C-alpha cells in the first residue's frame, strides 16, 4: 500500500538527518523532495504545493520542541499534514432511515459490484444488519449474475427484476420488498457509467431522487490516480455524494486519489478495499493511513483485527493446554487460521511499525502458511496431539505426504518447540522475567 510514495517520503525526510536545527535552507531542500514524491504519486500540483507550503510555515514557526530533533519534528509535521489532507477525522457511515438506503455510484471497472458485496458483508457481520443487495445494472448482462454470486458467497439476498430495463422502478420496488421482508439496509448497485455520458448521469440522478438515500457512495479505483479525482468532481456535481470508497488499495497504487480527493470534492473517504476477499474492507482512518504512508505502521488497526478474532472461551482452553504441556499441532493450526482471518499477510505486515520498510523487497503472499498447513495435515491425529512421537521415519512419511522435505519438517518442529516453550514461559512468572531482562538490555 503506497510503497513507492512511502519510500520516496522516507528518503526526503532523511535529508534533515544530522542537522542540529531546522533552517530555511534544509527545510526547503527536504520539502522539495517531499513535493516531488507527492507529484510522482499523481497528486495534483496545486495540492502538493499547498501541502509543502503549509509544512514549511509550521516547521519554521517551531522554536520550542527541544526534545525532538529536526528529522523527528519534520516527520510529525508531515504526518499531521497528511492526516488533514486526507480528511482529518474518521467519518462513519450513516445508518439512519428505515430501511437505510445506500446508493453505490462509480465508473465502469471501479470495483463497485464487488465492494457492494463487501459492504453488505461488513454491515451484516459487524453491525448485525439484515441487508438486501439490489441489482440495478440493466446494461451489462453479467452484472446481475456477478451480484448474485457475491450475495450467495456472503449469505445476503439479492433483489433483481429480469426483463425490467428501468433501474428507477427496480430500486423503488426493492425498497418495498425490503420493508415487507424485514431488511433494514438496502444497497443499490448501479451500472458503471462515464461522467461524460449525459444520459447515464441523468439516470443515476433520477435513481437518487426517487430513493432519497441516506448514503450515496462514490467508488474509486485508487490505481487510476488523478483521473479518478477529476471524475469524482464530475459525479459530485450531479449527485452531491456523501463519501468516497477507495478500492484496490492492495495493488501497487500511487496514492494520488487518496491524498487529493478530499481537497477536490470536500467529501470524506469512508471505506477502503484492501483485497479480493469479501472481508477485505476497512473503515478509513486518515491518521492511521498517514502513519502507514510514513512507515510507522498501524498498530491500532492490527489490535482491532486481532480482537475481532479473539474468542475468550477458546483462549481459556488454550491456556489450560499450555499449562499441562498439551499444546499440539491442531492448536497451532487453529492459531494460523485466526491470523489468516485477520486479512492479507501483506496488509498485516504493513501494520507493524518498520516491518513494511524492512520487508519491502520480500514477496509476502496469502499462501505464506501453505507449506506449514500441508505438513500438519500430513500428520496422524496422534502425531498432532503428541508431537514427541514424531521420529525420523515418521518425518520422512510426513515430508513425502506434504510434498516437502525432511529439512522443512525439522524446521517446523523446531519452530513449534520454541513457540511452545515461549508460551509456557509467558504463562508463568516468565513473562515478568522476560520484561525485566528486556529493560536491562536497554
């Protein structure tokens, strides 16, 4: 996420390293590089210029912060300015109305239909809402089928009318259907359209007028950069939408849309799509995104995701097993599955401070645990519950069954043993001892 921008900003801010104080000369040199990094990320020139001007004024106005060195101060100022540029505060979705009507708009290929499914899944699982997806793309033959597949995947009903070519009528009928069937959220997926297509823009304006939605969201493919921002302005002039959704942020996005769109349309970014899976959706937090762009990670979001997967009853059972030295490979597999549920590995690594930078050239994909899982699945039930029985001949059989080598099986056994010992130590007084040891090493 924003890897190129992060790398360039990191280099720019290193310009101040070694300087005793902030001067106009070294600030100008650093901010020239910051502006160049923003422009390379496809941020509008005027916005990039205003951004660096604001940072410069604040930097030269600082005369007290004696505890910070110039580099740290500049990072803080750039972080604060990035946060403001992306909206400042987190803005949630409006779930008022009975039912809540959410109208999705955007260009063709922006990921609107997929995101409609992600939003439905988010509202169903996180907000316990009864959701109805509505197919109003009457032009693209596969659109309704795509929405039905998505709906089936997440267990959400899809409303569509075969043969009806009037999306205004379909959306009104869908709301009646929702009221009659106890649905409290209606998400209307409209046809992708070009801002220059006057007829299509009039159509979505008519849908908007007819259903009077609580939320109108504009879906933007973040990889299209500045073009997306210009299109957002054209759509906003017609719809006066409530918020923006940035999709495909897991790709090699340049970041221009995320950094510029709030300044251009004065509407908040409400959600981001971070992968292909139906749970790859995050509420947009400007301050956390600024941290990630500057390589500071996003520990808060990481903890929140971990808490979502945390099961107190399972945790108690696990503690008992660890205390009795009964922690086995099935338990290890369960822990892996909990991590996988938290999101894509690349995204999770980006949330760990410094990890994104340290592993920038390492290809981390969602199959990172595939080899480990194959080895465990090749074990017998006895071997999983009592790893001590795994001898040399068993290792050969496990390696052959999992398509791995004995060396890889040995490596997993060693890692498992180390992890078991650490968990045992952390359960007793070892946790305190470890903290004391770490303090002594400072």
